[in-house]
C-alpha cells in the first residue's frame, strides 16, 4: 500500500512517543489487521508502566514551558499542523479507511475535520477571553481570566480514529496544555501516522518534548490515565459502560472529564416532510460508517400518514446500497471493525426477533470474493416498538428500527424515551413543528437538527449530548473553556481597603 509508505508506516512501528521521539517499550505487541481484507497493517508496542511514568514526567516538564508561550504563538504551531495534514490528506484518509473500514469519502472527510479544527483553534488562540465586572467597592476592578490546566488525557474510539483526537488536541494546545493520547487498540496505526506527520512541525519549531504524547494499550492503560492525579482532564470517547468507569475514577480524585458516550439517535419523519430529502438523511445516517458512528441513525419515527410510502422508498434504497472495499469510491458501505462487532450485530438481530421486531430488510454476514475478512454485513431494517430492550440499547451496527406516530407530542416522547441523548432530527416543512422540536419541550438531546440527519456535525458548534451520552462538549463554540481553569481577580487601586458587603473591621 503506497499510502502506508508515504506515512512512514512499516510492518513494525514503535507505539510510545513524547512528540518527536519514539520511546522503547517492552509492553505486549498490538497487531492491527484491516477489516477490509484481514491483512496485517503493522504492529505497535503497547505502553508498559515504566514507560508510562517516564512519559507523564516528561509531559509535566513540557507544560511548565509550553504554558508560557504566548497563545498566538501556540496557535501558529497548530496552523502548521493543519498545513501538514493538508499535505498528507490523501494518504491519511486512505489509512483511516483501510484500518477502520469506513468509506474513502468518509476517511477523507475525517481528515478534513482535523484541518478544520486546526483552523478554528488558530483563530481561538487570539480569543481566549475573560470578562470584566463592576465591583460594589469604589476604586476596585474585577475581572476573570483563564489559565491552562496541565496535562490533558485523550482516550479515543476506533470509529473516528483521528478526528476526535484533533478536536481535543488542537484546543488543548492553544489553551496551553500538553496532551497524552491513547488511541483505540483497534486502530493504533492511525495514531502512529499522526505522530509521524506532526513530528516534523514540532521539531522545526522547537516545541518542548512532551507537549504531544502517544501511548498505546487497552483497558489497563485507560485505567492508569483515569486514576492519575497528574492528568488534569480526561476526555474519553466510547461506550456508556466505559464512560461510567472513567467518570467514577476521575470523579473519585475530583478531576475533570469530558465524556462523549453512546447515542441512540432518531429522525422524526413528519407528514409535512420532503420525503426524498428525508430518505437521503435516513439512509446515510443509518449505513454511513456501517452504523458505527455515535451519531448514527438508529430509529425512524414516521407519521402514520406517510409511513407506508416512506417505508417503500427506504426498502428500495437499501436494495441499492453497494457494500465492499471502502477504498473503492463506488461503494457506499465498508466492513464492521472486526468479527466481535459482527457477532454483536448478529446477536442484536436474534434478540430483536425474540422481542417482536419484524425485519423488512434482513441482515446477514456477507461471504465470497471481496468479503474474505468476514467483517462485511448487510444493513437491515426492522419494524419495532420503542420500549423493546434491544431498541433501548445502542448496537454499533447498521440496524435501523421503524415505528409509527400520530401526533408530534407522541413522536417527541418516543424520540426522548431512551437512556441516551446525543443527536436528533426532524424532517418537516412545517415551521411550528420545527420550532416545537427545538423548544424546551422538544428534543432532550445535545444536538437537534431540522431537515438534516443525525450525522455530520460541523466543528463550529459544540459537540456532545445529555443523559447517558455523558454531558461533555468538544470542538467548537465555547468548548475551549473545558480545557482551562477560570480565575476571578479583584484589584484595589485606591488607598483604602473597604470590605465587601459593607462589613466594618476597624482596629
């Protein structure tokens, strides 16, 4: 694969880095096999406890220097990182597609998200603003300012092997923090590629060693990070189960966390919807990334007047979906990440049938030429009830549940009637319906869209959800504040010392 050579990925790469240097590690080797064809991409060394301790100490020292760089100068480094990503977009997009299994268009789109967040962070580096307040005491000035936290630990998931890291790293760096990244053990090679790209930028700018650190490993490593008081903030993306464990560990030491966890996202298809436009949003939301996005569409809540018509359109569209090698741009859907994911897909279908789901497009594992990895499956559709336990549960696979509604209030209740609260959407040309969906009595999700699907968040807005999705926010808007600590300051420029609230203390 030419793109592996372009990214300096070889059969055996080191897996632990302090930014510009690879650190020897004696931890177990992690092998990354592509779900596209089952072939070994490369191997990395996982991080042992000794290497981890050395790396954290280096990152602590780097923070002492990095926080004193002017924020616009830190932003200039991030600008150069964005340029390096532009130069390597084609090769990195192919690697994301090959190691994770998403379509090439989506792989390239993920790299573009990284470029976009770098652009956002460059501007942000000149806008880390505080507020000035009027004091009740004469000749006093009050204001607030923001300071960096220290080390930011980033634990990312396989489905977005590079983009979510960049959302955190770009903001953390311009805010003056150092970062330690643990990519998913299912997509470790993407992490290696990122560090090879950024290494040149950091070297030529004399960025302190330890500002950008990489560790590799599984659950044990995540637990070390979550319990480590030297890591001021943990940003973790993954399952709700994982997030609860991270939250408990970080909370026990009164640390800070950003949690981006499960989604169980729905689109309401109104009787007033443009059904052709709705079809595009529903199909991409359900089968994009083979249903392995936290924002994937899991449920369609369809008005009874258009239910049969839309179901017919949907079934026809599903029969036209092309499944195969994600590096072939003619294919709409690639494989699931691995055979464990395939087994969860099959178990969910079986459990759904037991609970009463009626499958109108059957699922199956694909075999034969081009499907030798055993990770390719058919996207399926089932008519279901929202209260079924399998519907309440997030299955990371292309399984779509359909249900009817008669009133908008009923549809919103169904939409909100799951433990997760990440993304939601309504398809309607009725202004009143749209506004009600977006009101305080509407969607309870962190993201609520009108006439677009549940997938495809832009970096300009804060990304995250409510309830079991974790409540964290990343990327745009004022999400940067999570990477800093707020400090309130009062300056007395008079020759007296009046006390607040008019208190007298004379002696």
